[in-house]
C-alpha cells in the first residue's frame, strides 16, 4: 500500500468513527430528554438529570453527571467534615446483641424519652413501623405516646414496589408525629447503585392526599411529601416546609458529601472495657457520629456525645451488619442509607448543595473535545498523549475549582468523550503506522542503509515522496571489461562473481548512508540526500567511491576462483535532481532524474577517456576536498552538454596516500601545471616521472601522449576543454 493511501485511509476511518460517536452522543442526549417526565414542563437540564434512570445502562453510565469518585477519594482536603450537630442514633451490633432484633417498640419509646431528656432538637426515624407488634401490643402504645409527647419526631410512609401503593405506619403513629415523610432514594440512584442526588419533595405524592394526618395540618396542605431528611431538618430549623419547598423545588439536588473521620467506638465506656474489645472495633470510620442506642438506654454516653445530642439533629437508623439498607458510597463500598439523609440535612443546614453545570454546555464541550484527537492525528502518539494528559489534568483542576464553588461538573462524561476518540485514534494510528513502517521497510529496506530505514521507521514524517526537487549527489559504478569477462565464464560463475562484487560495493554504499537506486547489469546507481536530509552528502559519496576501490582490491585478492581481476569506474556529480516514486501506476520505483544525474552517468563513462577510476565533477569535489585526496583531470564537455565541467580523480581519503601514490600524484600535478602553461617539454618529463612510479597510471599516460603531440604541433585556439564524442 502506498504511504499516501495509508494516510488517506486513516483519516477517513477517524472521520467515520468520530461521526458515529457524535451521533451516539447526540442520540443519548436527546433520549435523556425524550424519556424524562414532563417534556414540556421541566427545563432541559432537569430532563437530563431525571431521565437517566430510564435509560439503558450503557447510555446511563456514559452520561453520569456525578463528578466522579476520584474527586472524593483524592480530594478529602476539599470536602468539609460533617456538621457536629448531626448524629446517627445507631441500632448497632452491640445494641442488637443486647436487646434483640427486630428492636422492640418499647425500647424506641425509651430512646425518644432519653433523647428528649438530653435536649435533642429533632428526631427522624429511618425505620419502618408498618406491622403491629402482635406479641406485645402495649409496646406499640408506649412508642406512639412517646412520639406524641416529644413533638419533634418524623415518621415514614413508603411505596410498595409490587403494588405501587403507599404503606402507612402503625395506628396512631402518623397522627402523633410532627411530620410524615418518605425515606426512598431509589428514584435518583446512579446506574452503579450510588446515591449522588436526592429529591427533597416527591412530586408524585401530595401531602394532603395521605390517608393519615400528622400534627402538620394547614401548613402541609400545599406541599408535596418531603424526604425524611427535609422533615427532620425543618423541625430542627423551625422552618415551615412550604418555605423549603418553595426554595428547593421538586427537582433532584446533588449532595455535597462530607469526608469520613475516625472516631472512638463507645467513647462513654470505661477505658478498661473498651481496651478489651477487638482492635478493629475500638474506632469507627464514618462521616457522622454514631451514638449507640444501647449506650443511650444505659446512660453510658460520653461528654462529647451528650453535647452533640443537645439541640442536635438525630437520625435513628440501623447500622448492624445485615440489618440496614446498603448503598455504595463515594467513600465506602457500602454504607447505611441513613448516612444519605444525614448528608442531605448537612447540606440543608449549610446551604451547600452542588449545582449542576448546564448539560447543554457539557454536551457542547464534549462535541468539541471529541474532535480534538482527530485533528491531532498528524502528530506522534507520544506528543498527542502528553497533550491529552494535559487536557485531562486541566479538566480535573477546573472540576476542583468548580467544586469549591459548589458546581457539579460532569467530569467523567467530558473525559470519556475525549478519551474514547483518543484511544480509538491511538490504536488506529498504531495499526496504520505499523502498516506504514512495513511499507517503508519493504520499499526502502533493499536499497537504504539499516540506520536510515530505522530513522524513517521511527519518524515517517522525515520521508517525503513523489516529485521533490533537491540538491543531491548521484553515483554510478560500472565493472570494467564485464563483457569480455563474461565470455570466459559459465553463466553460473558469472552470476556468482557479479553477486559477490555488487554485494561488496552495496555494503560500502549503505555504510556511508547512500541509497542504492538500481542495478543495471554490472552497474550500480546510487544517490545521497534523500529521503533524509544529509548536509554532507558530497563527502559521503566521495568517501564511498574511494572505499569501493578499496573493496574491489580486497575482493580481487579473496575471490581467486574466478581467474579474473575486474576493475571499476565511478562517476560522481552533485546538483539539483528530482527524487520520488516514479514509474507506472502498477509499478513504482524510488529514483532520481535530471541533468545532474545524467552528468554523473557521463562522468562514469568519461573515465575511459582519461583511463581514470573515480571521476568527480567540480560540483561534488569542491565541498568534499577537505576529506579526500584527488588530482585534476582537466575540463571536459560531455555528449549532450554545452557547458564544460572541471573533473577530478579521487585517489584516497584525506591523508591516506601511501608513499608511492603520493610520489605519483606529485609528479602528475607538476606535469599538469606545465602542460596547461604550454611547457610541453617539461610536462613530458614530469609525466614520465609519474609513470616511472606507476607504469599503469592512465591519466599520466594520457597527458604524456598529448604533451608529445602538442610539442610537435601546438593546438591553435584550444581553450583547454576536452570534447567527448561518446558516452
């Protein structure tokens, strides 16, 4: 697959996913509103809040409007401690062990008397009294009388889940109570069973329609049935229920949970008796103070407990294992439901319920953030991950800031809308990049050095394909006399020999980070400065050429079985070239083209004119001369070119000439200087000295022959340029 096709497919897939995800969000959001009660009566925000209990679980979980447990777990310093005037009168394990269960009504009567005697401000019973005590009817009467005498007790009615009918308390209890209330928070449960919000007044039950009447008469004629917490708070605050309903309405409110603390269990007991208890029972980790019913009945309260009860809000409920309604909490995996009412009263007393951020605003933020990963898909996964993490942290900071200002932001909804597209993009990008890397390795692995392939694989952005014009160096190597050698060898021998020599040259080119473009028979074409930028591409090409000559010397010494000693010619040129994938729609090749490439090919052939081995143009040599030893070959005009070019023969790495070659080069350079000054006699003498050092030196022999010719008949208007007539 072409790299561009991989990228286009990736973008299209991300676009489709985000569009589908956006439609899902919009559908869920609208479904929230459509399924809520009173579409034309309630505000959109309340529809959003109420409707989730009717939604499928996967929708409900996604659109959880709670701030998230993490905030409460990490941010205990942000949550206030419980109001010390709110206490839970606990029917705990110790009480059950001593007085039995179910708890007798006569003990409740004594409990009310004790609490009244201690100055309790109000008493709310989170206990159902629907069935008569058939074994001890007097116990019921004692309880009703105690409630009536206290005058500050709230009793309960409840909804039967099967029949849908209201269940009323025992005869006389409702009339003796200050208020009738309901305990249920089921209609506002989260999908995970947690209670994060409550309805203070039940909009479906009018107080005046109750079958029984409490001591609240005309005051309660106009209100809906209050929650137990509201009724208990109203008695303590001496605030009329109609006034509270007018302020708070019937819409759910978000609870601002208080932080749990460790408190001693049964602090009124003698220390010696407490020390004898199991270690885990010596302290209680709870939000509100638990005061044992047994301790109240037996007058075993501490000074602090008595102070908390005086003018305090009392909620009577069961905390004994297996004897209370369980709800998961933001602090505990399960806690008694009476704690929900205590938190609600705390919020009422301190006026700090959480206010939900507009769901339309949340929806708009979700739509904005869900497209962010798609827009950032051009960046690396590492960069995107850092940005996503930064956004999540920023959202957490904003969430905390809003929480401190009593706003409840749908943090998880926003984060999920960001993270789901991000995770999809990350996985998809990893798959696409895997295909891309495979394509790169398949495309470039055969003619790029492993080091360059690794760089491109790690960062494909460094790879630019298709019709790019760059300053590059082209390299052509041809094995001299190949046709003659092939006539002396079998096809098998020829193939083996050619593979050995071409493999050796290829290794040298790749070692110098060159790109092997193609093999043309016994010729190798290579280039530098693509696909990666290589500022020193001229130096790398020149060093590769010099090392290739060293490689052929090594191969000739080692491969004695072929009975041939081939030589090689190399042409080098640098300049503007076009590089990219070229060819047909069905078959592409990453290659270079242009006049500068053609000149490099001509220079390889021009070696035959001077009998040289490595010919580099002035465009290559001028920037590489500090790294190689070379000698001038003169100025030539190749076939098809009007502009002449100076050419040089590369001899060795800088400082790498042996004594013999250094002597040869010195004599040759002296001869060349005399030659171009028309001192042909002196030039002949110098070239002969060079040939005395190395009789097979082609350029010295070429210029010696030319000097002898010109000494007899000097050229007329020759400008020093050799015009080559063949390739």
